């Protein structure tokens, strides 16, 4: 009974600005949850806190991620909970406001949350020292490289390839496959710590080491046209454009670039490597490359099948859902496995014991949706590999096998 396979929490509604408590279930994904009988008394439940961006600037991907977290909680409770104990998931939309995230974190921890599922880079980095002081294992959708270093963030865990590792994988592919001369790369990024993370946390140095001419171009929030940025990119002679942004802005930029006839290869890092960018950009997305840590729900592996089965049990389908749903589900699943190990060993469920259990995950199978995860006391970057996907015929298809990030 070593791997989590199910989840049964949350109501799946795409709601905003309100708070929901749900006691749902976690199940074992590849085995089955040990213990048994479904949700028990409130004093037997495991409280988990979470914040989602359902109405803020990253809601285009935040909604699916939140649905995945809630879905996993609902699924596992329906399987009997973790060692017979149900999940009590308390969460709220925070609109991507750092001060709101800090307030909700304090509130949910005071209500007994033993782990926390966060969201953005800015708020996760702002909270990391409080997280350590409170000994609350924390994972968010932020893949900022420093958050996986226990020396800087001892209670933060990354369950997907960091932005820096994704960027290095893309740059390494560019350098390896570029024909003649110096590869010229434009990084178009969100105006935030999230946007700057891949470049500032090792990407600039890696580009220099690989002989790549790299220039950063900020994408102003709320912009509906990037013609000015592309005019500068064209003048630079860039043959490659990498987006570190969410689906909406990346789709606008792709349409701009295609209408201007810009001859370049386009890459998305993970938050715009999804079905939504294709829906928004249409034909302009054809040929787009993507560093995709988590498989889209169109890929048939055990980790996506359990999600399809769960949705079918609710008379829902995966249509319109992105790989952010997969990521939310499986991030929570890995944390649930850590809690299961604590309870199976007869230990008290505390932040310290959950942290120690997570640090025993070794080549942990995430159902094939991402590379196996390994966490240790000195390295909380659980996954360092991914597959590059490419849009062909309006669908993301695998373009490479799993690639490990090159050394920084």
C-alpha cells in the first residue's frame, strides 16, 4: 500500500471569492487506500489549508489547478480517506494578492491545517520563513528554483520541474538543434517574480555558458497587444521566443507574432503549455513547443485514467480541462502519500513528521503523468525531468521522451 491513487474531495465548481469546507476522500492511486470506512468524526479528520487564484491575473490556469486539488481531496475521501481518516480541505480564492495569502495562511494554520497547498511565486516566497517557523509542509504551483532548496525553504516542496530547470531544458534543446551561428533567444515574461524566476535563478548564466544570446522582454499585465515588444525582438534577430507567462497573454502574443510574420520557433514554459493556449490562439499555436512537467489529460497513462474515472463518476468529462488539473491533483497526491506513511508507521501527524516522510519518497511513481519524484533532506526539487510537447493539428503531442535538466 505505498502509492496514492485516489481522491474524492471538493465540489468541482468553478467558484470565486467564497470559502468551502469539504470532507472528502483520498484514495490510493496505484494500490488502494489502507484502512477504511469513509469519513469519520470531525476530530478524526485531517485539516488541509489551500489558496487558489480563481479571480486574479493567473485565474486562467489557477481555476483548473484548484479544481484538481479539490478533486483529489474528494476522490480520496470516497476511497476511505488516508488510513481511514478523511481530509477536511479548507480553502479560499485569494485573487493573487500576497497580503491576502498571508492572512489566509495564518487563519487556516490557526484552524489546525497540518499541510498547506499554495499558489503563486510572490506569496509562496513571502511565506517561506513563516512556513519554516510553523513547521507546515507547503507545496504550491510556484516552481521557483529557490523554493526547492531546504537551506532557504526547509518546509517547501516542489513536485514538478522548476522554472529554471524547464528553461535550461528549452535552452539546451535550442543550442543542440540550432544550425549555424549564435542562437538568439527572447524571453517574454510576466511582470512578476514568477515571470523573472527562470532567468534570474540560473537561466541567464546557463544561456551564457551554452553560447546563447538571451534578452528579456517584459509583458505588461493586462496588455492586449505586444506589437512593440515584437518590433524590438525582430530587430534583435531572435530565432526563438520563450514565454514565461500564463495562457491568455501567451495566446495574444502568438497571434501578434503570426500576424507580423515573425519567423521564429516559440516555446512555452509550463503555465502556457496547455489546452487553453490552443483554444485562445487558434492556428497561431500550431508548431508551438512546450516544456510540460505534467501530462495533459489527453495522454493515456494510469495517472490520467484515475482522473477520467473520477470525473465520469460525477457525470463530468475532461473536456476543456488542462494539465493544470493534473498538476493540482498529483501534487496533493504526493503530500497525501507522505501523510499516509506517517500514519502507517503509527506516528503522530505533525508538520515535522510529514516533512520527514516526504523526504523518504524515492523514485515515487506519479502514475506516469510526470517523471518519478525523489525528495531528500537536502533536496526538495522532486522532479528534474519532463517531456517537450509540440502542437500538431491543434493538439499537444509528445515531441521528446523524458529529458533531465542539464547541470546548472
